[in-house]
């Protein structure tokens, strides 16, 4: 087992990795920017090192991070998610320098990172893919010609992308011509390459992903699925495990396909195979994420398997130690991403000082967070500040528990998604499982919510009034 692990990330995922390492008796080293100097993970790590210059560059400089790792004597690097987690050059440099990269091989990252290459591999392996182009589209006329063959609506997608960037939906030729160059420009800005490809746009699908674990001894299992259909701007907001729409037969078919996809990619460590499921219960490969996911928490809650510890153990060469027949999902779990955003202002990110912070608790409630009272949320990073995770025996219990937990969750000083999420928990369609990836777009009334009135504010106001009346 490793003696020391460097966490090449920040925020809640850095804290999550540090906790897993501590349970495995592994020392930890953290990196941080000046903007993150007061972050929780910096305080929790055994060693912390300032990287820079600036708030972003230090987290992206692969040579500086690897040089630091060699200098401080770490055995392995955990990349978390985002930043360098799916950068094959980072994984390759670790491999060359004799540092274990806690994740897949650099070649597996290359294979799955190129969406066109991934589609070809999945098609060859017999995994269903969405109808679309065989490779990158070179020009708008080629896109128009292919769209006529596939049939509208279609999607223009970045070959090297994800997270909703470099993506445009076109319902006719005019929209395709207008969106093609925009998608190419976004792809170039976000991923460094302007290559895009074309896919049939699946109307009102469910976004279902399967969690994969694969060791270095040829063992591959899946840990069931997560439904990530509740999204805004093609980015996940609420995740659920297991999915409400899969029956036992479809779950088995998709699980087999997910394992087949991982094997085709020669994959090791934790990964996620994402699918779209249409209204006829046909499923199609979307992409494979070659890292730990934000929403790994809900799989942990329903299976009892610590995914981050498994990542570390697999990277150290240990076998999985669990077969597919031993993986059982018990009850339901749900994750809400608590973001410092103003939903009423197009989900505009908020930064600033947290003037009050009260987190929920009780049975079946988990917080993976990155903030505390008086913490200053930087403006430079992703807006997610906490993950609220609940579990319950059934769907009704998990929805009620999440609603109660959101009621208890108080963050003041910045606007957050908490009241918006609370409104969703009250929606009859959501409660009845009637949702897909277009759920939020079809419900603009979800933004018509009352800002939460904190009982503590009421007490403070009454106390101030009494004090003023008596001349205190």
C-alpha cells in the first residue's frame, strides 16, 4: 500500500480523498492556490504546498505538480475530478516518473476522451451507440448532408468535450448552419481542438450512468446505475440511485453493456459509462468518464462500497475482492449539488463571504462540503460548494428526507441553489418520477420560489426590536 498520496485537486473532492487515505493509514499532501489558503482540505491534509502563480494555473501545471510530488516523496497522485483528472499527458508523466496515477492508464484516457474514437470502439464491441457521424465533421455542408440522412433533430458535439460545452441542438437546417461554427468555437476554447461530430438528438431521454470498478487482474464489475436526468444547461444538478425507470431486465442488459465497454477500453480503476435511454427503453452509449464522479456518493450509500478507497487499493495492485453477484443495492439515495449560484439570474455564480452556515443532520444524511462560516467563496472555480446526500428505504422516504434536509440547510452571505432544489422536491411530477433531461427547461415556474426565511433571522429581528423598545 502507498505511504503518501498527493491530492492534485481542491474543494470537497480533495477532502474526500484525504479522508479515504486517513482510513487506509496513508499520509496526504495537498496543493493549494493563494485563493484556497483557508480551505478545509488544506487544514485536513498532513502536508500542504502552495502552487501558483494565480488561482488556476497551479492546479493545471502538470510538470510543477509532478516535480513537487517527487520532491516530497509521494508514491501516488489522486487527481480527483475536473482539472487534470482526464488529462492523458498528466497520467503519462506520472507513469514515466514512477508515480502511480490513481486512475486509468493514459491510453485508456485517450481512448475514451476522444468521443469519436470512443464511439468507434463501442460500436466494434457491440455496445449500442446513438446514430451519427463515423468521425469528425470537417465543414457545415458535410453536417447538412449527414443530418438529412440521420433525420432532425441532431446534435453538434465537441469531439474532445463534455459538460455541455461545444454542444448545439439543431431542429432544422437553419439551426444547424447557425450552430455549427458556434459549437466549433466553443470546442476550441474549452478543449483546445475545434473537432465536432454529429449525433441524432434523442428527445426527452433519461441520462443513466453505470459505475464501473476494474482492477489490474482482469476483474471488472458494475455497481449499478445512477439517474442524472435533472440537469440545467446540460450539467447535473440532482442524481438518484437506483433509477426509477429501469426494470430488472433492462438493468441487467445495461450493466452487461457497461462492463463490455470498460473491457473494450482496456480500463482499470473507477469509471462511469453513461447512456441515454429513450421513451421506448432503448439505450445508447453516450460517453465514458475516466475518473471518479461528483455523484459517486449515492452509489456508496446504496451499495456500502467506498469508491475512493477502492480506487486507491486498485491503483496499489490489489484485486477487487468482490464479485458481481455480491453487489447489492439497498434502498434509494439522492444527491443535490449545492451551488453558490442565483437560479433566478440564469444560475449566475455567486462569490463572497459565508456569513452563516448550518448544515442538516439526522439519520441517512451526509454532507460532502467545502465551506464554513466566514469562508470566502472564490470567484475562480466551479460554483459547487457542497453535496447534500440522503438515503432512505424507498423513493418516498428519500424525497421527504431530502426536503427536510434542504429545509435545515442554511447558507447566508451568497445566493445558493437550496431554495430552487426545495421547490423541485415539492413538485408532483418529480415526486412521481416523471422527469427526464428536459425537466427543468419545461418548468420555468420552478424559478418562482420564495427565498427561505431563516428562523434565526426572525429571532434576531425580534431581539433587536425588544432591545430598541427598552433602550438597550
